[in-house]
C-alpha cells in the first residue's frame, strides 16, 4: 500500500493536483474509483448505482445500434443508381441472375450494359469518398459532480469517444479532475472536465454530442431546451427527474409551471410522471423541428429516468398531437379515460391533421355518477421500444459480472419486457376492490377473467399490484360485478360509488377459469421482478455542501454519523435551542 500511495502522489504531482489521500475515502463502483472527501463537499449518491448501470447498458446498445444504422443507408445507396437506371431505360430486362446491371458479376459485352456498369462504378467511388467515417460517439455529462458516471462510461463502454463532464461548481470540477487523474491514463485520455453552466455549454455546442446525460438534483426542466439542441440528429438524450412529489400530484401547479402538464393523484401517478416528462421533452424538441422516440422509460427507487432518441424532421414533427392526450379521472371510482389531442384524416395519398374528437366522457361518470378531474397533457404513445428492451436485457445477462446492480436492473428490464407497450397507465386491483368494499380476487383470477373476455392484460414495472389492460372500464366493472355476486358485500350507502356500480346488472358474464396466459413467462419461471432495497436508508442523500448532523439519522442511518462530534451533530440555532430548553415539560 505504501508503494501505491507513493505512485499516486507522483501521478497527482505530475498533474499539478497534489493532495493528502488520507483526507479521502476511496469508493469503487464498476471499474471506476473516485476519491470522496469526508466533508461531503461534492455530491455522491450510492443509490444511483442502479441508474448508472442502466445507463451503461443503454449506451452499449446505442453504440451498437448506431453502427448498424450507419451501415444500413450505405447498402441502400448502392442500390439507388441501378433503380434510377431501370426506370427510364428502354433496353430489355437483365437476366434473372443479374445484380445491379451485371451478369454473374461481370459486365455484358453489349454497349448499354457497359454504360450501366460505368454509372454504377462512379457513384460507388464517390460514396466511399463522401461517406464520413463513423467516429466514436461523443458523450456529455451535463451535471458531473464527482465525475463517477463519466469515468464509468469511459472505462466500461467499448467504442466510446470523448466524454465531457461539465459542472458549474469549482469544488466539483476540482474533484472530477482529481478522480480522472486517479483513474489513470485510460480515463485521462477520454474524460475531460469543464467548469461551466451546463445550459450555456450545451447552447454553445449545438449538434455536437451523440449522447447527452442529464441527472440533476431535482427537476431537469431548465436544462431540456439546451440539451435538445446539443444532441446530434439521431442521438440520444438520457434524462432523470427526482422531484417525484411534484410530478406525482403533490404540487400540481408547480408541475404545470415546470413541465407544462397537470398531474393527477392515483395509483398510476409514477407512470404518469414518466409520461409528463416525455411530453415535456417532446415540447422542447418541437420548437426546433425535432421529435423524440422513447427507447426505455423507467420508474425506479425515488426517480424517473427516460432514454429517448432525438430526430430532426419538420414533417414527422406534425405527428406530435397524435402522441399526446389529456386524462379524465373519476373522483368516485378508479375509472380513467384518455382524450387524444389530435387526429389524422387520409385522402388521396395526403394526410390532414385535425383536432381530436371529444368529449370522450360525459359530464358525470357513466359508472358511478361522480365528476371527473382532468390532467395532462401526457405522452400516450409507447414509452418503450420492446426491441431495444429485449436487446439490452440480453446484453446485461451476458455481461452480468460487469454490473454492480445486475439483480435490480435485470429484474426491472424483465418486467418492462412483458408490459403491454400500447396501453397507457394501469389499474390497481386493490383500488377497484376498495371502491366496491369487496374482498380482492387474486391477480391470476382477475387476469384470467380479462383474457377470457377477449382482452389483453399485463403487469407493470411501476407497481407490483398494477395491471395494464386494453379492456374498457365497463368490462372491468362487469368482471368485478360478477365477482361480487359470488362474494357478497355488506350494504353501503346508496350514494357511494360502489353502491351505484353494483346496482347495475353486468352485461358481460365473466369467466374466472384459469387462463394459460394469466401468468407472464417471468412469473411462471419464478424470476424475481420486484426486489427489496439492498440496505436500510436506501434513497436520495444530502445535497452537496450540507453538513451531516444528528437530524439526518432517519435519512442516512446511524453509521453515517460516526466520527461527528456533538457540536457538529447539533446545528440548531442558539435561540431555537434556548427556547426549547426553556419549555416546561408536561408529565
């Protein structure tokens, strides 16, 4: 160890960043190591290991997909000259074994085919000169803090290019540079740290980065406009939002001011948070004739995280109203309905964009007679690309030893791979039963009834008790009415929502026989899909710069307070402390 310290000190001295390593704790995650000061000067969150592992998995898939997409247009361009030649030509058709104007790989003796070969050869040579070589992707970590994420990208993702870590805090930039040097020449060659406001930096580097990562402490809304402009066409934006109280309806007016959408409080609020964030990103993209395609959207721990591709197309951007909807939620029962913002009408190979039809709901709920709350707009198109999800999950399983949080991210990806992609939001079986004041059927029985009625149903990664289904609400309530007939409930007040629903006779006779598809493949194989937190006090930690005190025991755990003196552990103002001490005790 003594020799290693000497080598580290020599390395830091050569970089001009000498320091006493005894003042730091070495934290290793994946293949990267960082030095964390004991004074909590720079933010580090252990719980975000799930976030970082998932981001590395998606980045690996993105680099592979990017390479495939770069090679695909080339093969299409090679066919283009032959197609152009075939259209105006009055010459006889080539034999069946001809390819691109050649026969068995050679030009015909006659003159016209020689011309055809010459037409083919020139564009191909030009294409080889004009076609740009695919450069390694450039990555921007817009809010780097300690630089751990940037270092893991550089050290663990094959084929990655430059990783730029930006932060506007001098202490964070100093820590990031120290950690870059600490990780050796491989990291120093790929990672660079910049002291700048992330918004300004992204605005002054438009269309420069193949991937931009936004992971702020709180809301990403102020960074979205500049981030959208900084991503290249076809690039990827990774975005985290940790202000879940705002996104889930705790402060609806704040959510509207930040994200342009009004949230509703319901069991599906965490998925609605994902869809609000996607709608907000799409809104920022549209201002620059761009649009997004979600690849993966995850609600995990205490945050939501979305991975979207960003494309530029003024014509494709017009489809945005088709991907957004308002939501009506009944205040009496668990019913909700979506109101698309726009629609299209096709006529003579042309498409007209028109406002959506409405209203989709009457003034009072048709099931229980109560009124509706309206929220949104939210992203109502698919939030995952199932092809990407399957590919990412396979790669994660192959390289399971390289992911510290393998168990958690594989469980989340497995659950996502089984979600119905085209069904926004979900129902809660417990909420349905709470409305009717009845005993709950098992999830298998309820899923079987929905499948036997001719509809699809699946779980959701957001909630272990959530059920996604394309069955309309009247079918859902008919199934529950049939269940209550076999499992009677006590009489309720006639004005209760459950009483109104049960007073109606079901038009559908539910079949509760066990359906073959009532269990997903993962459930049938008993694959873990929802794992408990790996340790106590798992969650967001203190913002950088805040002194850890005795009041943070419930958040950080008692082990975080070791080595803190009594004076440091009590940071209450003197006046408040005196007032508390003077208060007479009540026996």
